[in-house]
C-alpha cells in the first residue's frame, strides 16, 4: 500500500492536478445547489467542472505535466461528478432510473477493472470512442436540466440524446475492456 501511495500521491501539485482537485470540491457544491432548488446554478457548476476536465487534460499533455495522480484521479473525478449529476436528476424524476442503473453498473465495473489494471501496473489510455462517449454523456446531462422545456415542446431531446450517449458509453466500455484484457495478456506472456 505504501508503494501505491508513493506512486500516485507524490509530486501532485501542478495546474492539471489542481483542476482535478477543484472538480472534486465542486461535487458537494453542485449537490447543495441542486437540492436547494437552484438547478441552473447547479448546472453552471456542472459545466465549470466539465470545462476543467477538458482544460486539465490539454494542459497536462501540452506541458508534459502528466502524473500518476492525474491518471488515477482525473477519471475518478469525472465519474463522481457525472454520477452525482445523474443521481440528482434521477431523484427528481428527470432521468429514468433504468438509465442510471445501467451507467452506475458500468462505472462500478470500470472501477473494478481500473483496480485490477492498477495492481498489475497496466494503463489503458483513453481513446476517441471513450472521449466521444463522455462528451455526449455530458451533453445529455446538460440538456437534462432543460427537460421540462423539451417536454413543453413535445419532444424529449434530452432523453433521446441520453440513450444515445449510454449506447456510446457501453461501446466504449467494451472497447476499454478488450484493450485491457489484451494488455494484461501481453504482459503475462512477456513475464
């Protein structure tokens, strides 16, 4: 455990990692705003958190500030923020629980898979399908804040885009799973 801590939690103070930490801090802010009925302010916090995700990755790559902490915590911060928004929208009846259960089950499997990869010192890098899936999912969540407006227009665009993004998310999950298995097999054969 000490080796894992030293590997992932030393030398963490750089701009991308601070943006990741900010995203984690914004989660309870989002929840407080949302449950107090200030959904548009909660949406603003969600958008800011999503923008920090785009920004931290670009800064890390451009200035070679990629750290083990960032590799571990950046996707975790994303998952926590997205799942928090998803659950809040579900509690208030905006997003169907079937969609939430599918996404949460996929996220649990991703965390278990990430732990297996981490223990085997294997990293499966994000790919275009995963990035597209995440962007579409964030877009679906943003649109879900305008669910009532879409219903008033007679067409639930937010729900349609949500299900499309879930399909993309599941496809990305399968892609990551297959890539992870391939890397693990290659590593075991090399040993």
